[in-house]
C-alpha cells in the first residue's frame, strides 16, 4: 500500500468516525449506562460485622471504591436479604434485622430504600436511591441472618473480609452451686458462666451490680433479678477452685446481650486478677409461666397487678414470640413498626413474663393483624415497667398499614422440653397407655400439666390404631372472618322452595323444611357475605387429599372439607334456635393483598386452599350462604360464625375463629350490629356482650 493510499485511508477513517458521532447525536441514540458496580472501577466486596452474632449473621457491610459502608433498613425486605446472603456465599436468608441489631456501623451508608425481587444475581441489579445517597443514620443499619449452608464451590477469598478476631461472650448460663442435677429446671440462681472461644469460664464479682444481673436474667428468659445471699456464696467460694475469664462488667441494665456491655477479659486462667473476689452469682425471678411449683405460681400471681392484660402476642409458633397486640379502650389492636427496636421489645417481653427481646421484628413478620393500629413510634429507654409507660405516637390511617405490624421474639428460660426432634415409630409392641383424655389450653410446658384422665387410665380403645401422634411445624395458617362485611351485607330473603332443591340436598335448610309442601311455599333465610382471610404464616390447606374430595353436581365443584364453618342463631342465654353450616366447602383465593399471587382455584379440579395474604369470599347470594330462620320467633339474638369448628386443620390461633354479632328480629326485618371477632375486645367488654358460656367454641353448655 502506498503512502498516499494510507493517508487517504486514515482520512476516510477519521471522517467516518466523525460522521458516526454526528449521526448518533442527530438520532439521539442512547449510550449504554454502566452498572453501579462497574462505575466504581472495582468489584464490590461484602462482609458480616457486629456482635453478638454467629458466623452466618450480622450487620451487612459493603466495600465500594475501597471504602466500607452499610445498608439502611428503610424498605429492607427478606428478598433483599436473600440476594445479600448469596453475595456472602450462603444459599438463602432465613431472616433480617433492622435498627442496628448488631451494633451501629461506621463510614458511608452505601444503600438506602433497597428494593429487590429476591431473584437477582447481584445487589447491583436491585433498585435503590443510588450509591451513597441516603437520609439514614447508623442507628438504622440493616443486618441479615443467612441459612448456615454454603453455595456449592463458593470461595470467600475475594468476597468476605474476615474481621480482626477479638474476644466476645458467645453464651451465658447459670450453674447451680448446690443440689447438683436434682434441682428442677429452669435454673433461676447460680454462678454466672460465660462461653468464650476457649470454653466456659466464670466471672469475677468485683464491682458486680444489679444492672449486670438484670442483663443476665433477661438473656436467660427471666423478667427481673433479685438479691442473693452473698455471705453464703462467699463461704462456698473459699472451698472451690475457680476459672475466671471475665471481670469489669459495667452494664447499664438495658442491654439485650452481655456482649453489648463494657467488658474486661482475662487472658487464660489468671485467678490472681480477682483479688479478694469470688465468682459472680445471679438470682432471677421467673415469669408465672415458668415458676417451678404451684406455690411459687400462686405467690407470684398475687404480686402481679390486677386487671385484665393489656398486651399479648399473636401468630407465633411457640411461646414468647408473635405479633404485638395492645388493648386500648376495650379493643385489641396492633403496633406499627416505625422505630420499633430491641429496647421497646425488651420492655414488652419482660412485662409478659419473659426475658429481654432476642429479636424486634418489623414488616408483619408474624402475620398481619386486623382491626385498629393503636401505637406507632414507641420509644422505650429499656427501664420502663410497662410498654404503656414509653413515649409513643397515636396513629392515623395514613401513617401505617398492617403490613408494618411489629412483632417480637423473647428470650425464654431453658426448661429441658424445647428439644421440637420428633420421631414416629411402630407402637405395635407398646402395651401400656400412660395418658388419656388429654385437654390442654396450649400454654402448658408439658403434657403432664394438661388436664387428663386419672388412674386407672380410661382408654377403652388401645393398640396401634388409637395411639396419638402429632406433626410439628414452625408455621401455621390463621383464619379470620371479616366481621364488618357480615354486618354490612346481612338481610332477609323469602326464597321459594322450588329454588332450594340443591340446597336441601346439601342439608343447608332447617329440619322443618323436610315436612314442607314442596315445591310450594318458601323458606325465610338470613343471608350475609363471608370473607375469610388467612393472616397466618402458612397456607390453609384441606385436611383431606384430592382422592377423598366429593363432587357436588348441583353446584358443579369438588368440596374438600366436610365442615368448614358453623352459622348459628343463639338466644342471649346460649340456646341455639337456628343453625346453618357449610356442610362442605370449596376453598380458593378469591382476592389477595398487593404483591401476593393467587395459588388456589376450585375450577377444573384445581388445588384448594387459601394462600397467606389472600381471602376466600362467599357472597350473600350463593346457595347455603345463609341461616334458615323460618322457625325463629321475633326477639333479640346473637349471630355466631365459627371457622374450622372441629379444629381439623392446624392454625396458630384458634381464639379468633369465632365471630359474634348482636341481632334484633321483629318478624319482618332484622338488624345486625356490633359484629366482632371473638377476641377483638377486652375481657370486660366481652363480659358485657356475652352473658353465657360456649360462644368461643360453638359448644353450648
């Protein structure tokens, strides 16, 4: 090629480049925008920080452009935690934490209002306010709890920067100094022992305070501390050898964990560093549920304030956890999670007779409530005796929704019964029956505390077929009837008999209908809509499998449950004067909350059930959605609807399965008012409403 040709080629190349740039400018073609990670010029790095924590949990920290920073908890969800746990090399997340549970970080807050679907390959694919753009403080640092299972082939050499190793308290226990193993559980008094990386060690009592004891008791599941016989333990200490690992404990009393207190550690077993001292001893006051004898329980109940409880936990899988509900006026309601933290949660846990809070949960992690939201921005110092003594903000409908209901997990005492491994075995070779007639309220710690038949055992049927068994689950459904809709839609219809053949076939009419002059005449029906929500943490599924569902030709679908609801008209003294029921039921998702997809549909032999966050609606104008009141005389009555009345399907809470309404019938019209869920009102309000027993479980006494 000649120099002239080369020069010409270069010239045309330059013109071509300029022409291309000009065309791009003219046409407005977009230029590719680099991903947030690429724009930094370096790969993001992730680590877990803070304490107290295990290796698979902690405050999330991200290194960007050589600088470590944190993530704000605003709009943080479990989906974001899934993505971050995968970035950290774990398979998925089991939970997340807010309000700097693992301590406040330092440096930049890299991400705020993080919004992930949960399926992203990298956190850079999630929406946010942009890198470094935040209006948060480090008191809002987010954390994650990952499943302790690594991704296959994962290498953390270029992802997680291991923090500098430092001593920290991993666990705390009380070791009884007298009585050995003969003392009953839980242990409420003994020598304080802490588990350090080198094993268990004792704590020097030099400078030990009641504040320290309060923190220890709270961690071990006890609401408060009490004084000990120091002289006795000093004398006992002179006869024993000790292995000290910790001294200089200086708690203020509001900490949720001993690791959050200023501590001084011994290096090795240096008993000379505790001159004239002895092992620290703590004595705790158990809550009424965990008192070890009936005498203690009676004494403790007499010291507690009288009156009905104003706090309760709902929707949890075990004692000491659940959605926080408070009684204000005469009606139970929930607490908004705005500014909900461990300090406020610990005040609530102690008030309920548990220890300090292990987790303060937000985002309706224990299911959404119904009814009013009473409190928001609860800000306890941690020293209050009651949640009602803490500053809080009254709420309006615009401030919060039930998707932001606060929840809690409290520290519980070790009782030796929380083992929830379970085995099945062939009981064919078992000849003895040790319990029968067992009736529990649900709050007992063991079957032995439940009411049951005396000796000899009154069990007529023995053998493998009649041995009791259970299937345990971490979560369960929770069905609640929308009571306001019943009140709004109730009316009377006189329906001709010739339109009720199908309903009669399904036993949806009163017994007197059998003697009617078919097809002439009519039946008087109290109609209303029934909207049943699943506010639990697991889908509600029928007890029976598809093979045993029944096809009903009249209504054209399969029915999956023999009895799903009872509809009753009761007199004020409890006499049942009319009844209706869904002799069978077709369960499906009629509608769902925003961002929840329908899963169940009756049509075409589809799967039946109610998804968490969805509801099944039976309108007032369909067959059997009524009570036949043809034989009811004018008067004042109570309308009662009970869901899942035979407890055939597990729920986390059966106390909210009954709905009650006042109703007045004058022979021509009916007025239905004051409809409410059975546990929506306080005890005193319920006493004013119900003048007879048996409403909660549909059994007339």
